[in-house]
C-alpha cells in the first residue's frame, strides 16, 4: 500500500471540471488519482465502454465512451493497466467479446493493448503477471462470466468472495473506475473490490460525481432545471427531488413530460395526445399522474410550462395557442412564445440543468424547440450541466460539447443521481475511501515529501 499514496495532502473532494469557486457541499468523499501514486503498480481499470455497434458488420457507430477513458489512461501511462468492461448482455445481438474494443482503444491511444480472451482464469492471471510498467491488457467481456450477470450472478454480499474479485485482487495493487454509466448497478467488477484494494475514482468518474453533486446539492442560484423527453416518470422524480432539497428556482417542463404537465394543469390536450402518453407510460401511468398532480397542486410557483405548442398536420408544423386546445393532432414541440419566455429565464440563471429534448426532434419540422434550447444553454453565462442520455448525444452530434460545463456520459445513472436514488458504485468508492485513506495517512504518506 505504501507505494500507491500520493505526495500531496489528500483532498476531501476530487477535482471538478467546472471553473471558479464552485465546490459543492456534501460531495461524496472518494480517493482520486490526485491522491495516489500508481506508477509501476498493477491497476484494475473498470470502464463502461458499452457502445452502439452496426448490426451487420459489428463496426462502432459511436466510440465516445472509449474516448472518455483517455484522460485516465494518460494518468496511468506508467502503470500496469488491466482494462475491464462489458458490451451489451447475453442474448442480445451486440453481445460480443472485447477484441474490437481493444483494437479501437489501441488506435485511440497510439499504443498496442493486448487482448486476453479470458476474465479471471489462468490465462488472464498469467498475462497480468507478465506485464511491465506501461503495459496494458484488455480482458474479455466481464458479462461472459456467470458471476457478473445473469441468473447465476452473485449476491451483493457475496461479491468479495466471488472468483472474479478473489483472483484479480491477488494480482492488483489498486482498482480505478470510470464506469459511471453503470454506477447505479451492483456486480463483482463494479462494487466487489471495495475492501480488497484501494478503490479510486478515475478522471471521468471524478467529473461526474462533482458536477452532478453540484446539481443536486449546492448549485449557484438562480438554478433552472429543464426536464423533457418521453420518460415522464424519471423527469418528475428528478423534479420532486430537487424541490425536496429546496435548491431549485424554476423547473421547465417540455417534450412529452411538458404535455403531461399541461394535461395535469387542466388543459385538454386532446384524446390523441392523452392516449399517446398513456401508451408510453403503460403500467406506470397512474403513479406518474399522481406525481404530476402533486407538482401542480403543491409547487406550481416553481413550474414553467409551455405557453404554446406546435402540432403536426399532414406532416407540417403549425403553431397553436393553449386557448385553442384541445386538438386531435399530435403535439410535437413547444411554440415560439414559450421559447421567448424561456430565453429570458435562462439568461438570468447562474446554473442550468438540462435533461430531455423539448420536441420530436427526429422530425426536422419539429427539431426547432430542442435546437433553440441547445443554443440558449450554449450561450448561457452560468454553469450548464447536461444530464446524459439523448440530450448528451444531441450535444455531441451538434459539436456543442465544449460549450457546456459538464456533459454527462451516463443515462440511467445520471438520472438516478439527479433523482436521489442509491448509487452503488459511488457508495463503494466512498466506503473504500473510509477504509484505506486512514491507513495511508497513518503511514504518514499523505504529507509532502
């Protein structure tokens, strides 16, 4: 353990990518790469590089998750790095080995990474023991191991004694994770090493923890949350969590969730739109409707709902005022007046959280509202945080990633954190910090040399 601690005083919180004195309170305390010295050490590096693949050729359609590991890999350039990841899950067409991921990552970093067609068996252990500082190996899809995923997946309490953890921890000095996209899950390679070796947040995980902690704990005010898309239950859980924490000044509802909230607010959006929402929600409709009514009846002063909408008639866009509802035509976007009022609100915000499109943006006629919000957020002077999923993909596709303070790589994990749900991987990092940081400090290795 002596060889892995850093020479700087251990920080209570990892470094954030947002500039300025914006250090959120109540951030989960974890070990970061700034706290440790891993040169020459064997490091298990858990990544989430689950990527969209062409169903016909298996070629990568998007390698952004692989690219998101580059900063951490650069910091680990003098370590012996064992890369662990998964692709899809058993039974899916894109469930593959990691040979292609290994090849693509090798080209991205300009260094040959050895692919090992094993996970924790003798072949993997032998390959790890043969490594020299600077070497990297990519073990196979961890979900090919029955302990990691499926009917025989080990229970949470049995993860530390699983074959994966038992065998790999014997040949490792530390565990580093950037698997934020899976941070809401448990498995041996995600949460099993908590007490076996020091568990450390990689650069990507650091940014996610700090930025999303800012959004749910201590955002600069005024704070505006824009919640859209079709996952109404997720958006409403985020809204209720932010309101319950008393940290948000305005919650903007757009997209399908905006249509639902208009309906809950007493506007007749028409049978076509009502039935569409019910069909999307399925068995979750009643519980979601209850949350919508709770927001309308108890927190209407915080809500910004659409002032007007855009409907589709014969594949063309038409504006419609709320007073002209109901309509038998689908509502696919917010209107011009809504966007004008929203611009004023966002211009005065010191922090903006955006999760979920404002429209059916796959249809060119109805991309307007979502693109305008993208432009407004990019032009904003305050902190801007994108909550992952389709919104994050849109920001990347449009080349706007550099215009935002933080663009989350997590979909379900980002929503879970924003909703206040348990985050097993982050909890694991915190518990490992509690165990190993005092031991490192007791050795006097947290002081300047």
